């Protein structure tokens, strides 16, 4: 594995589906069960993309089989699961990192550089929305699969705010409109920070919006188009006559956007690390705590919790 990543094997509960995916995407092997794949000594790093409800058990199985893991967001159903997962990774000396791609992409560094360079002054307010009409996806509407807007798209707006404002939070106020199955369909989240800053966040799985993030400071503001996968960053100056566009910053072209998290995972493995600097375990646990608090206020408990 040194220095490169190969698309070696794919596993599914259906061998037919695994073989179809392998043929379409260029994987060498296809397995009809996760256990078969984990028994293959040639597998080093497993990317987990099962429904949220199965992240915990699948990750634990991979770690116990001696495999490094890149686990999709939301990392787990709740903080308790996430903590057990990260504790096991550290005890086994294996990499475990959350595949929240916005933490690894170049856009994050571009935004950080603008802020640390004083382009807008100290950020005071963050707003962000992420909305898709995706109720046709079965996993999102079923409580037993830990469905709902929060764990699927709300996790992005929370990460967007966290990357800018940090996590020194004084309070979270959250509300939702529920889907007919009982999961959250639309979420409104307000965060107040101890330094006086605030974030206003919205996520939905029933409608579409502009998916824009805005970071405001005393000297101006930054707009980010599509916070789920930023395409352009715009810097505005504020004066007595309104705002003036100072700079447009397109992000680098991507292979598919996932390459950055995979490269980060590879580098961490080669360095003998159990977490990635871009998304350390404590950041993952913090976001899980925030989502737990939102769901507490929603009155949403998943089966088995």
C-alpha cells in the first residue's frame, strides 16, 4: 500500500450487486459478504458507506479484523457509539477517520487563509443551508436506518460552522419538522458561542435551496457556494455604500472530491497515526455531541438507542 491506493475489493450483502459495482468501477474482487472481504489479507483500508444505523457495527468489525477504516458521515448514530469506535481504533493502533469530505478539501484551507489573514476581521456570524429533495431514498426516511435530515445533510452545516467558529458553545437551540415516518425532515439550528458569535443553520431533505454559506465579520464577508462541495469562494468588502466584491476564488478541479480524504487517510496510515489531522477524533465526537443535543430537542430517538 506504500504510496498508493488501489481499488482492490468491494463487498455487499448481495454478490450480484458487488460484482456489478466492481465491473463498473474497476475493482479487482467482489465479495457477497463483509466477512469474506475482511478475511482477505490484501485489504488494508475499508471505506464504509452503509446506512448510518450500520456504521458502528461495520466499523467495529473492520477494526477487529485489523483493517484501517474511512467511515462515511454521519460517523455514527450517537456520541456513545462514536466514542467506542475511536477507543477501539486507538487500542488496536489502526486509523479510523470520518469521511466528511469538506474537512479535507482545498476549499477549507482557502477559507481558513482568508480568515487568518484578517480579510473580514474576526468572524461574528455564520449562516449556512443545505437542502435536497431526497425523500425518495429509502434509508433517509426509515427510523431504523437512522434516517432524517440531520445525520445526512445537517452534519454538513454543523461542520461548516465548527470549522469557522470552533466549538466553544454556550447554547444550541434546535427545532425540526418531522417526516411522516417520524424522522426529521427540516432542521433549524441556532448556535451561540461564548465569544458572542452565532451561527444560523438550516438543513432539509424535502426541498431545494441555494446551499450557500456566509461568514460575516466587521470588515466584510465570505460567501461559499455549495457548502457540501464548495465550487467558488467570494470575498466582499463592506462600506457605507454597501458591499463590494473583492475577489472570486474558484476551487481546484477535482477527480471526484473524495481523493483528498483518501490521500489524508493514506498519509496517516503511513505515519502510523490512528486519526487524521483534518478530522481528528475529538472533532468527530464534538459534532456527534452537537447532533445528539439537536435530536434531544427534536424529541427524536432511533430504534435501539
